[in-house]
């Protein structure tokens, strides 16, 4: 029986469908304290005074924290960016001023959540309003400074240049200029908010039960800020109610629960974020503006060079986000064979919520940009959308990009063909002609995207050479427990991706036993489970980094089991086979009735070891394996190197009709083709594809973090932000192709983020519907009000220009 | 604020008598007073439906109702779906069709689905969609949830058909 490749029903489901999951907010005891965080109503203001006396006097209040209390106790959080990011003071509470709406100003711990909130509302904060800056280009003028010590709002700038850009432009048959494109601000908003309980006891040990999704990394940033050795910090998670990257950065607030616990003599303190707190102050996906883009093409419509200026708006604190200034380069040419690039990349702070890695992180923004370019050029040069892609797709693999990334495998033309067949491309083309004759606005759009997985942290050094991160790793510990049961632990801390199930599939195949015979521990636990400094669920990598760690650990365990069984059964290792006998999982000697079961093997090592001799001294039946992908530190000067191990791809086609009365884009048909190499569990992979598709559709049609000019978030409840519901989700036809990765042991490619395919696809379909109206699609958000505005003010002439000339002697 | 009110709420068949603050939400009563943490909280504007329970057989958002308003009512939560060690058909169907990933929205989804199946034995695709329009899921993209509910409806029909055929009407 082979389990890998099968849709094994998930092991996680048993507890979750019974309501027996353990989420961070589920921990409850009558003796615990509850934390309320008082947050700034203003985007930019000086804190003139804080009076906590009334709050402190309220019966049931255990302690109150303000910025001045914690300034002494905390070291500002590390900002990953280069200078001047080192001048930025980022503490769990604002000290002298607030720089975004929702920034924590004070915190109260009390006997109940209700008392804590009552007390919080008794805190009197006197603010002196300051002008806010919410527009990234305006922020770069430095007229309003967020971090005075940094003396600028610009947190990163560099130029990424590859190939011969100027030559390509002078040789070009066509140059298409697009003056401005904008990728909007949204986030995946998991249904579970951030939450934790913290207990900082008087021996100095700090224990968190939380829902952080990148704990191996986060603990390295959290512990120093609390002036604590990592060894004193225990981070645990169990079930996590969705993260999509957003929960990577919640430790910034977890610190407040810890500080309150210590101040209250080590009592357990629980913090549960409200939805408005989550939307205002947790983390948004990054927003990017693309200016002065120029595209060189040859006479056939093949793109030869691109130059552009990109501005990333990271919100109030850069934190992790400067990584977004390099991570896009994993997919520099997208799925296209362009060799010449000059990208001028700048990041700025603004008085908005800080930005965090959100599903499709940084690559999605760049892939959308590339798809808009390809799509706009196709329209401007009157090349059919499918032909334009086929002229430009990369076709040979492995493919080295201009900046040294290696695309492992793929077949984009085959995906396009499959999607066209699935959606009935020719049929819709005909219907489109008829619709246009009737004055209807119907468009068909293609989006090709990449989901680069298992990142090389060495790319961080391109952005900041001082960062002590490179490579990647995941860890697995597998053992036969005292009773012989097979127990596996990992550092990934998943949030719905089914790691317990797919891990069991791999182990079951390796040991030739049933997946039900394997226990995979739930969640992350720095005191109890395996982990490394890279451990977490992020960057579309579990099928590669996680399962490679599992596979490697299985090989080590099997070698020890063969050694032990060979000794006891007096047989050569080659004669032994793994399987299940009458007394459970066992090793047996081929062709005989001699066998030894797992219980006895464990018994021999753990409780009955006088039977063993010295040749078995290293047999522990408890092994740890670290998977380390074959990465090198990139050339930081040339910004060149392999930044990611695998490249899953997605190709979507959508048919959209804009309702001419309401301006709402309606999706009439949608096809999605996925290629993530060898599939471990088809049902889980399809679930990830469908979920990523829903996020993209939601972002296009419904979801946007809109700020007014003074920095108020206008979409600060779910009723305003309107995440995609079942009533807005169209029927999607799914298909797949399989190009195995040559770089993973199992041929799998990491997947799950999805590369934001619907953003590219629906933007292209809406472009197709509106091009004849003189409209260029320059934004990634297309709610009905936005389409209405666009229809009222056609922008083509002001947005795009094309210079065509005869080149060479043709 | 501290004038507690005595209420009796029957939850999953068992009556619970408690003195509660008037401002205590029903969801807090269920989670914190009774320790039934299967019912979740995801927002504060009744948009997400993670807190959906059945109140006298009707689905409600328990974050938008006070515990004192439930005095004398019967509440059903996800913990009450399994009977005598046997899962409800909709629970089985959710697992079989991969209608959950993180599982956080699942209890609310299951309760909304349960109400649908108790009132509409053969729901259409649109009726299924409408039954969970107040339940947000961020993981699945919904299509597997729709399939699971449809499949549970078929399963319940099949079982009740067999029981009728066997002379044992429900």
C-alpha cells in the first residue's frame, strides 16, 4: 500500500468537527487575568499625558501598563531593514507618540475581560494631533516624519539591474509606457483573531500558548526584546484558526500579556484581539505602486526589457517587511523569458497599519505587475491575449532567471491549453462578440502566476548584509515511544494545512504501516517538539522542507531499527522487511516467521537494555533530522543567486461581465489549473488551491483597507471590510498538470499561497471588458464603486503611450 | 453592573443554572461558564458566524445575544451533535469532503448546516449557499462545504428511507 498520492481523510478533522480543537483563546481558568489593550484613535499624534489612576483604582484591576513603564523593561524590536531602520524605536506600547490608528498606548490586566475593558476606558490620554501621511509618494517627500530619529521615511532603496537594458530599449520595435499601476492593500483576515495566554513566573520562565505561525523565527526576535534568553521562553501553539502569514507578527502584542503577567506576580494573562483591533492593528498585506514603467518589445510582441520604479508602502513600522523589498525578486521575470530589467525599488513608512507577510507575500504584487504589463502590451499592440502569453512564456527547464533563480520545472503552454479547453475559450470568444454587439461589457482574462516555495533566507542579506540569516531548514523528530508507538514531531505549527495527515502518509510508506498507527504531535512547542530557527508555516514549503525532514528522519530511524532487529533476530539488515504482523508493526526476516515488534524494540532500548551489547550503543530509536535545502548565500553586490527551491505554477482564466447598471463585475466562468509537481494528498492540495483562489477573488471584488486622508481606517469591521462570503464565491472548475520538481526528494513543489492568480486574472478580464471604453486597468481592486469611478473617467490616454518604430533591416 | 441575574439555559439537553452579569454575551456564557469552547468568536459585528448555535432550533449568532436573553431557552452547540458515539451525518460529510482546513469556522458552519437539514430535506445548491451566507470561511473557498452539506442531505435521506422501508419510521 502506498499512501503518498492518496486523498487520505485528515487526521486533524476528528477533533475539529467535534469542537474539540484547542485554539489559543480556548484556554480558560477562573484565576487567569484578562488583558485589554487601549489603542490610539489617531494615526499620528503626540502623547501629551496619560492618566491611569482611575483605571488602577477600579476593583478587579491587577495592573496597568503604559509606554513609560515598559521603556525600561524592553529592548525595541529588531527591524530587519538596513539603516536608517536601526534608528526606529518599536516597542509593544507607544511611548511619546502614536504613528498609526490602532497602535497600543496602554494595557490593563483585570479579573475579567469586561473589567479590563471598563478600566481601559477610564484611562485618560491627552493627544496632540499631528499631520498624518498615508500616501507613499507623499511620505517619500519627508515633509511629515514618522520616526524623527531616522530623519527620513524611506526605509529602503536600491536598484535591481540585470542584462543590457539600454541596448534592449534602443533595439526595440515598440516601447509601451505605463505611468502608474497600484496594487491595493488587503489581508487574508483569518477567522480566528490573534490571541495568547502568557505566564511569566517568578523563576523567570515565560510560557506562551499562542497562535503565532512562524514561532521558530519569532522567538528569536521576541526573547531579546524581553531581555530573556531564548531558553527561558516556551512558545506553544495547538490548533491555529488560519494565519495566511498574518499571524507571523503577532508576538509584538504577545509581549504585552507577558509583561502584564510579570507585573502581576506571574499570574496567567490572556489576550484576545477583537476583530476591529485585528483589522486596524494586526497586519495588512503590502501595498505597492509601480511608476514610470517602460516595456521594450520586438516586432513580434516579445518583451525584451522592463524598467520601472516600485514603491512599497510598509505602514508605520518596517519590522519584517523590508524582506518584501527582495522577496519579489524570486519571481523577477514571472513566467516570461525577459532578460533585461532595471527595477528601482523603494520602501517607505506611512501612518497606516504595519504590513506583514500575507499569502502570496511580495511575489504576488510583482506577478500582478508583470501580468498587467503583458496584458496591457497585448491590448495596445492588438495581439490576442493567449498568443501574447505563448510568445513570451519560458519553455525550457530548469531555467535560470536573469537574477540567478532556478525555475525547477513547468509547462505553462500546456496549462494555458488545458484552461482554455476547460472554460471553452472559443465558445466564450464568440459569445463576447455577440455581447459587445448588444452593448454588454464582457471580458475574458488570463492570469499566469508562480508560487515560489522554500525560500533561501540568504536573500535577506541582499536587502541588509548584516542580517544573520541564510538557507532554510525544517526539523523532524521521530521515535518509538516507551510502548513502541511511532511519534513524530515537527516545528511547522500549521494552521489548517493538514501536516499531521501528510506527515503520516510519508511515515506510513517508509515504515510500511498504516497511517492510523502514527501519532504526529499537534502544533509548535519549543520545549517539547522539534524545531529550528526557520521553523514555521510560511513560504509554500511544507511538502518540500517539512516532508524532506520527515523522510530523512525515517531513514535514520529505519537504520537503527534494522541494526537492532538484525542483532536480536540474528539476521542481516538486507534480509529484514518492515510491515505489520499479528502483534502490530514489526520487522521480520524475509521468508521466515522470525519477527520483532515495535514494543519489544522500544522495550530493549528503554527498559530492558541489559540484553544489548556495545555495538548498539548508538541505537536510541529517537532520532532528529534537519533538512537543509542546497542553498548558497547570494551575491549581495550583484543581487544574484537562487532565492527559492521550487516554483509551483497556476494558470487561471475568467470570464467577467460588468453590470452596466451597478458596475459590479460578475464572474460568469472561471477555470483554474494548478501545477505543484508530485502531489502528496490531492484533496489537501485542491483545498489549498480553492482557498487561495477565494482570497484572490475576495481581494479583487470586495476587500480593501481604505484610509481617509488623516489615516482613519474606513474598513475597520468585517461589515465594512466584507470578506468574501459563499454568496460571492463563483463556481470554479479546477484542473491540474504535474511537472515533478527535480530538486525535492519526492518531486513535490511547495504550494498553498497560490501566487494571487485571481488578482491577475480578473484584472485582465476586466481590462478586456473595458479596453474599448478607453480604460486601462491600473489597480488590483475592482469593487463596484471603483469600476463606477473608472467608467466615469476613462484613463487610457493619460496612462499608456506606445512608441513604435521600424528597427533593423527586416 | 454587578447585579447578577439568575438564568437557566438548557445546553445540549442539560439545564444549567447560573448567576450572570447582565452584559455577559451568550457566547461567553457558553465558552467560559460552561467550558464548551467549540463555539468560537471571530468578529464583533455578527458577520463571521463562528459563534453560530441553535436557539430553540433556530441558528443565531451567540456573540450578538446576551446570556440573560437565553433564559429558559434550549441551546444546541457543536458538542451536542455527536450522539452515543455516532457523529452527525454533516460532521462525517465535512471530513469526507475536506470541508474544513483550520477548523475554526467549522462549528458555526455545522450548526447552520444542521438547521438547514432539519428544515429542508432536499436543499438546492442556492438554498445551501443561503443557509451558510452568514458563516465566513477563509480556508476552503466554500465549494467543499457546499458539497459536504449536499452529501449529508443525501445520506440522511438514504438512512431515513431505509428506516421507513424497514418498518421503523423516524
